[in-house]
C-alpha cells in the first residue's frame, strides 16, 4: 500500500505539470475556437530562448523577464499576422495554420539558438524530501513538489483572473458568442491578443519546468501531444477540466506502468493515456467539464 501511494503521488505531481501545458490550449480554444497545435513549439521556443540568453551572459532573472516579453510579443504576432486574417474560416483551415506555425517556431528557435540540448537549472534539486521519507517511507522529489506548486499557483491564478475580472468576463462572453460580444461593444481582437499573450506566458512557465526536468531539447515540442488526452478528459474549454484531466492522466499512466506494464511487456506509460482518452470519447466526448452541444437538423 505504501508503494501504491508513492506511485500515485508521483503521478499526481506529474499530472499538475501536464495541466500546465493543457492550459495554454484551453485559453486559446476558449476565446477563439482555435486548437493551437503550436503550443508545444511555443514551450520549446521559450525554454530555448531563456537558456540561450543566459548562456550569452545575461543574468538569469533578467533573462526570464526578457523571455517573457519575447513570448508575449510572439503570441501577439501570431494572433495579428496569422490568425486574424483567417477569422470565420473553416476550423480545419485554422488547425492547419497552427500546424504550419509549429514548424516555423521550431525552425526560428533553432536558427536563433542552435539545436543542441541544454540543461536548465532552477536551483531546485531532484532528490527525495528527507522528512517525508523518514516519516512515511515514501520517496517524493523536491523538484516535483516545487514544480507542481508553481503550476498549481499559476493555474489557480489564471482561473481566478478569468472568472473574477472584467477581462475574464469579456473572455467568457467572446467564448459563448463572438457576434453577441461584438454587439455589446467587447473588443474581440483585443481579447484575442490578451489571450495569446497569456498563452505565451504559460508556455514560458511550462518550458522552464519541463526544461529543468527533462532538459531543453527538441522533444519539448511533443508536449502538445501529451496534453491531448488531458484535454479530451477535462474538456477543451474548461480551466478546471485541464486540472482534473491532468491529474487523472498523470496518476493513471504511472499506475498502469507499474501494475499493468509487466503483463504487456512494459512501455505502457507512453500510450495508455491515449487508450484512456479513446475510451472516454465513447462515453462522454465533450469531456468531464465540457458542455454538451446539441445540433438541430
């Protein structure tokens, strides 16, 4: 039972970080109905830019601020140059545009900073917390606790911002009905710009945490694929859904690897979340927190 809880806690902590990646998708989809496949590339760009600036001699704190500015500008440019001209186009057109953006952002990042993997040190050691080990016998990493705490604070802060502030209420109005929002004077394009800027900030935080955990490398772009099961379970338009979906995926993949993996040859952690998402689509395709859409014909 002690080992079970150790695996479960490790999975839940990983799930919070999955939620952080999924949050970038939710923000943009909620405001504009665009599935931003380039979110993983934005995470890679943020982490590589931060490391590149720091290696060029810029103090780490200053590098974070400069990278944050760069990510906000990148988000605003994507909205202004790429997506705004495609307003009212079919969803598949917008989706293909974000796929193209993925390769452009990846290429730009490597053009500016090179393609070599880098280490990113946030000053948090990836080692067990002694008092937890002595008290319970379970091994819980300091880095996992700290990273999950940072991700949780960011997720809760954004949830409160979009639920309690004037901008957040405008975002919900835009998400419900673009034309109605315009009719009551809500600046649609300004709201989209803010959301893309916030998505750039979320990409920076995710890039820092995942880069410190797995290294700053090209594989960070595949975080977009890892977030898909989270979105399917939680719902594409729900910030709480991103949290709950991440926790479910993180816990289930770890438990499946430990308890089911030995019977199927191992390696189940990589594909089990997609099987779970597929089964979930058959039962509740709109997600746990998504709204059921009924189309009249």
